[in-house]
C-alpha cells in the first residue's frame, strides 16, 4: 500500500482539510500515478456538501487528474513508468454490458465506479479522488496526455472538455453548422472552442452584454443577450444545435424557438426538473429534439485530448494552492473564476 495525503471533507458541513490515507498496491491491471494537477469541478462542491444526497465520507473530490505513472501492475500494456497520463470522472465499470461494450462506460448499465465516493468493485472501499498526492487506477480508465498539451490546462479536459465535446460529436456538428452555446463557464467556454474547431458558426447566449468581448476572445462569432426579448425573437429558427451548459433551472422555451426544424437542444449542465414547464409544441411543430449527455467514454476521452492537441485547444485556468481550496469553492459559487481552478499538487507537499 501507498501512504497518500489529500484534502477531504469529513461531513457535509465541514470544510475540506488535509487527511492521510492509504492507496492500494497496484493490482495486475493497475497503474499507480503521482498526481501533478487536478481541476476543480462544480460537481466536487455538490458532492463535498452532499447536495445530491449520495455523498460518502470522508469525501475526497477531484476528477480532472493529470500525473505521472510511478508503477504498473504485471499485466499493464498501455502505460509505462514515467508516462504522463490522465484520469477523469470514472475509474471502473462492469466492462461487459451493452454500454461498456460500445465504449460508453459512462452509461454502464450497472453504473460506473466514479473517481470518488463510490465503492470499489473489487474491495468495496470508498474511492478517493484527485485532490491527493497519488491514485491507483485500472489501465483501461487511464488516458494518455499528448506531449503538446500544457499539463495543468489539460486537466479540465477530462471533465469540462469531454462533457462538451461528446455531444457535439454525437450529433455530428460540422463545418457551416450554426451552434449556440448557453452559458460561458468552465463548460461553456470549452464548448465555444470545440464548436469553432469543428467549423461551426458559434453564438454565445448570455444574460450579460458585458460578456460579449470575452466571448469573441474565446472564439464566438456572435453574442445574443438572452434577457433581450428582441434579440431572442430575431434568432427564431436559426440554430442547428444548442449546447446548454446552464447548471440551474431556466426557461427552455425561448431557446427552443431559436432552433431550426430538426434542431437539437442538448442539456449538459442541468440535472433537475425542467421549470418552467416545456411547451411540447416547441418540439412537435418543428420535429426538434431535446436531449441530454453525460461526460464521454474512455476512448472518446482519449479522442478529445488528441483533438485538443491537434487544434491547440486548452482550458483557461487559474492555478490554485490546495490550501486555498475552500476559498476557491466560494469564488466558484460566486462565478468568480476564469474558467477553471486547477490545483498545483506541489502545494500539497509544501
Ligand atoms: Zn466534473
Ligand atoms: Zn457496463
């Protein structure tokens, strides 16, 4: 076993604090990783505070992990000691169901093992995430970080990146398509970059006109202020695809009206009831599709990393000393980060 150190919440109401714990010795198919950087995702806050009701304590968040391989099990073939690798939101799945067989482990019929706060499939211990010095993961759930990528800025690709890339790919966004991105946080700013790299004409929907210049810097061609009814009306029937990254309840109806017939509105940020209610005519009358999407499979996570290297895409980050993690959570809730905090794990040893 390895002795590891990390930051964990001991209950829903206590701040994250240092904790020493054990990581297993590598099983035959495992890779042991020294963690160099870990992105901070909104899910981490929800889980640390048990806002989804599924937390298990102690809870050590972190599922945007980048590090270096330090040891491999006897049967490992994909990675070797010294390789730069990543681990995202999942560390295991059943590996035999229809979803797993289709490289869609995130939809595993038996439920994927999440990177933190889920029982390990072999020994039943509670998984501990990436706010830590090391992690041990089956090689199937470890991806390669392309050399060209900045390691710290690559970390958020493992959740924020794949979450926005996967639906754009699944629905076949291509050159010339008109794509609207709703919201410009960690997910939205990546969505703009991916849609642009796929050749689409990209529009950011935002509540505040003050974000227009920043949206253009991120690559958006146009900006629509969603609180301006005139601007929304002028966009009626315009878009092929809407990537909706808004994490709180919002009225979908005005957005649906901006889609063409056969247009697709895809939810990646909302996991609550739709409120106000959806007017079905907004779907029926134009054969529009309202859909959802969750992260991506492991093969596609490798694909998005390679895509980022090829197209020079990275996440905009602010480096974080792990001692300031609780303050960072407060700033994220206030929307005060452009666009992702990434923990420099060297600060854990300091
Ligand atoms: Zn996440
Ligand atoms: Zn499965």
